[in-house]
C-alpha cells in the first residue's frame, strides 16, 4: 500500500504526467468504444450471406485498426509507405488488343505447388487500382497468399502501367470493361478447365461499359490540379462522356448492382476519403441478389492496417484469403 500511495502522490505532484495518463485513458476509451467494431454485412441474398458467414470467420470478428494510426488518411498513406513487399517472381505476357493497344499480364503459375494439376489449377485475376501495377505491395501480398493456398495468379496491368507501353491515345477508366473482357477471354482460352476468380482493388474493382471519342488538349490536361480536372479534360473525352458528372454517374456502383450475374463481395471502409460511406451502395446490396458489401467503421482507402506493427498482413488480406478459398473450395455449393 505504501508503494501505491507513493505512485499516486508522484502522479498528483506532476501535472504533465497526470495529463498524459488522462489523455491515454481517454484515447483508449475512444478506441475501444468507437473504433473497434465488427463489420456491417449488407447482403439481401440469404444464400450468399450464409455462404460468407459459414466460410469467412473474419466477418464475425471485431476489426482492430492499428491503434496509433486509425485516422483514415493516415491509414491510407502509411499502408502504402510501410508495408512490406513479398518476393514474387513473375513471368510477363504481352497482349495486343484489337485497337493495337498493349496490355501486360504478369503470371505466377505456382507449378511448385502440387495441390492442383496445372490445367485445373484455380486462377486469381488481380486488377490493381489507379496507377497501380503488379509491383504494388497490396498486389504482391495477395499473389503471395494465393500461391500459399495452391492457386495461380495473374495480374492485369492496364495500358501504360507496369511494363506495358502506351501505344494508343486510349488509356483506362473506372467505367471500362472492354480490356477486362479481352483479358478474361484470353485467360479462359489458355486454361479452359481452370476455375477463374477476379479480385479488384480500388479502381480495379469498379468497371462498366463505354464509347470512345477523341479531342484532347494535352496542354490543358497537364494543367489539371485535381483528379476531377483530369477526368473532365481527359477521361471524359477519351471515353465519350458528355461531362465529368456523366462519367462519375456511369462509374457509380449504385446503377450496376442489379445487373450482377455472379456473386460479388466488396470490402469498404466508412471513412474512405475517396469513396465515403454515402457512396457505398448498401441499400442496393440489401435489395438485390449476388452482392455482399462488408463495411468497416475505419480503414481508409485500402488501408485496413491492424496490429501494433502493421508491416505485413492486414485485414484486407485476411478477407482475401478466406473468401477466395471459400469460393474455390465451396463455391459450387453456394449455401
């Protein structure tokens, strides 16, 4: 008791120490009661909901964002800066599109893993985000995880990204699937017996149809001061949109959910600075089949770091491993 009394007296005699302890207590209280939460699963398809809850235990767990950097913009930036890059040995394949564009696919065949025969080895098609490529750390982690599970990976590098050369004025946008369809058909032709699953991150998970028209003022484009400026001066012209608002409406998931023919799982954070909560089609997911949206209270834009030293694994990768495995191992019994 005397020792405890001495500690209390020392604290009371030091205003700075008292303030530090009070701040730490308030911070811990806020973190425990307002940050650490289970994700919300928006899914009106009862069979898909049962499939996810049965095979993805992460949906039942609290998400514990890294306690010292759970603010959305901090999570977004630090994930890109501090996360490790697993060693991956790609084999590149160059494809020429019908309009003479160039796409590079980076393959990891995983032939050393004997879990599946080569012709029937499940294949994960990975689509990086805006400006992303096969060298992004989030792509490398998912390729590494897919290999550990015995699967084949192929990364779709958009025109002008990765090792591809930009051979045409047309690039890519959030409302384009022509190149994606071209790549999928190529993979299916190459491995017709292998199950195929697509995984998109950020822009890679948000694709639709388009038309192509030109009329670009390059100098005007280069003076863009924001993404919206660039989209208005370049993207809308390349893909034939009347305005940047027309493009954003066409790229929005709200107008596409009802057209989904295959089960889709989306992972989003309410505090994503690029796609905040109001842009997440939660209501649509609850009213349509073949879609489930997992919404966390925190996570930033593909940040999802967890643990005190978040250099390797994170929450997004745990979802990736569990859902991909569930689809390939149990997907023929969607129930």
